[in-house]
C-alpha cells in the first residue's frame, strides 16, 4: 500500500504532509509534542514559531518575497496560514504565532488520509519516510540518524530575541516608522544619540552570557545569520551600527535628523500587545538582559514577557548526502526536510517540505522528480544543499546571490531583482505545466 511516514510536525513536516495528502497519498505524521518538548518549544500546536514571528519581506523582488510567491504557486499551506494570521509589519509578512500554529494544526488534522501519532520516534519506520525533526532533533533519534548516515553532524547555535509588552514601552521616547517609508509605519523605533549608543555598546559588550556546558563548548559554532547581539557588540564600537542598529532610511520626527543608531521593535501578535526586539538574538543571562536592554531609549521600564534564549541546532552534511529533491542518495526511500538539511529560515524550511513531499509521492507513483529550475529561488536552494563542490557546508537562507545572473546587465538593483523574480516565476510556471502533463 502506498504510504509515507513523516516525522516532525514543524513547518517542513506539515508542508510535506499537506503535499502528500493532496496527491492522495496516505500519511502517518509523528510528532513528539505534547508528550515531549524540545528545549525551545512550549506550545502544543504544529508549526510552532520560536525565533521570530516574521516570514520576512513580502515584495516579490526580494528573496523572501519571491520564495513565498513560488511556494504559493506550489500550493503552500504555510503561506496560506501566514496570510490568514498576519499582523501588520510594514513590508514584511509577520504572523500571530498562536493563530498561525492553530491554523496549520487544524488544516493538517482535518485531512482525511492523515493519521497523527504523538510521542517520540526513536527508530526510522519502514517504507517511505520524510525526516523533518528540525534543528533540535531529540538525542535518541539524532543518534539513530547518525547511525543511518555514517556521517558526523555539524552543529551551530541559534538564538532568539526578547519580547516586551507594548503597554510598558515609553511611547514619548519612540516613534513608528519603516525604513525608507516602505509599507505602513508598523515598526517601533528606538533611536540613540552618540553618547547613549556608546554607553549601550559598552554595557552590552561586557555583559555576562550564559555559561556553556563542556559538551556545548566542543561544538560551539555561531551561525553568522543569527548572531547574538552581544557578540556583535564585542566585535567593535560601530559593528552594530552596520548591522541591526543601522540608522539608514530613518528620520527621527522628534529631532528631524537621522539617529546615530536605531533599534526596531516588530509586532509579535495580532492585537499588538507584544513586540519583539528585531535582530536581538542573545545568550545573555536573564538579569543581564533586563539590565542592558532597559538602556534602550523607550524601554527603560519595559516588561520582558520573554527573554532571549540560545539553543544548540544540528544539521546534516547535505551536499554529501542528499540530491536536489532532499532525497537520501544512499537510501532513496528516505527524505529529509527542514533546517536539519541546512536550509536556514522559516520559509526555507517549509519549501523543503514541499519538495520532499513531492519527491516521496513521485517515488511511490514510479515517477522521476525533475529538480526545479535554478532560476527559481526554490531551485537555487535545492541546488545549494546538494552541491558536492561545497566544502565547508553552512546553512543558507534565500538570497538573490544564489540565483544565476541575468544575461543582460541591469544597473538598478531594484530593476535587476524584479527581472530575476519575473524570470523565476516564468520558469516555475513552465515547470509546473510540464509536470502536470506527466501526472
């Protein structure tokens, strides 16, 4: 009987289940919550967002916007849920975490050919399998995967940002705006003058971090795309001003000038009662977070409803192990999806679930699955994780740099990215039309 086991009900796992079910393939979805939780998870629903509530930019001439447009064209449940649970966030697609999780949980559990089994999986099931256990795979199952692969894992740490209550923000000291006036003015901006910034940088650079265990120190490797803010502060006086505290594209209406440095807060839930500090992933001790982050203009008396935390994340050496459809080359009945493959980011994880689901369905139907065109953002990510020429494999999120260059030179970045997006959507349309004719 044609059947697929999907292990893990995160973004990738849920997309895989959705893809398989819509193709008429029965699925057993294994999810260890609520029987057991990872160190980072606390909500019992599927597709729980941990690090941020943003699925990044919406405009199609951005990497994240293009990827979401491609996902939508492929029938993405995650994009559908995100639009249904969106909160105002300027030009970004941000969601109410609970509404987002509840939407996906309800959609998946309502599928007639899907059985959900709660509890930790420690062995790989027989038959067709998609492993989407995420970057915090349990110790027992991680050991099972390691035995299967015969390869060493690569480890890094991922950090999440603090969340404050809106009512505790001093609105007289902040202002609402987005960079360059794009979209609605949904971000709360906390601006520093030079003296305030330098005091803050010094306090942050000398603040006390959580002491790592010995086994963690052995594998500690900070991923540049989610760098703890205190690490940036320790790299130099102005490092943060060229990163998450960059003041470009902003004018403080209270002074009429561009700030020396600027921190943005983004709405974290639908009713706007919670805001997260953008780019402030951290491993500082909780009392240190309270002390140092209260130096941010407007947050002097902020209520921190969640402090930032840091987690050990794990991903496999995909270029040596997977093909361009996230299928294990040495044992094609097994597919991987999500951050465990080395894609970095919510939507990147989700789209890998779509691809793995399509590959598993095609295998059961006796069909080959053509790799998506490299001109698409999805295809470019597939190519990256399966590129055997990559020696020091590191996680990769969607970005325009992984797309093939255009045949013609376009100096304007905005026009160039728009041309790349148009090319990608046309290539995806042709791909899906060809695929539809073979089914």
